[in-house]
């Protein structure tokens, strides 16, 4: 279950911010999804989903300006794009 884009990018977002699951973390995670996930959701789609679910996040503009990410670079090979719906604690 841990070899999926959602899980890997979630954990990678933790490496980029000390904000456990707050606004900064959510923004970093969304930027990673936008740039590195094979489905490449748009920032407007991500923002709409966050707003619809009443999840706070920081401006993507501030987050993007700190990162030099390319949609051409894919850091993970043979990773599932299946969405994991069950959380294991």
C-alpha cells in the first residue's frame, strides 16, 4: 500500500515542511501532486477540492516560488496511481 503516489508524495511533503498536517503541509503536498503525480491535477482543481472540503492551505504561489519542480522529472518508478481509501494508523 505504501508504494503509491499519494503515500510517497505525502511523505515527501513531510520532508519539505515541519508543519505536521497544517496549511503549509497541505500546500506542499498539492504542489507535489500537481508536478509529480502522473495524473497531474491542476492547481485550480486541487484548490477547489480543498475549499469544498473546508481544508485550509497556504497560497500555492508562495509554495511554488520556493520549489524548482519540473513535470518532466518523475522520481518514482513502478508506483501505483490507485487511490488508497483506508487509512492505517
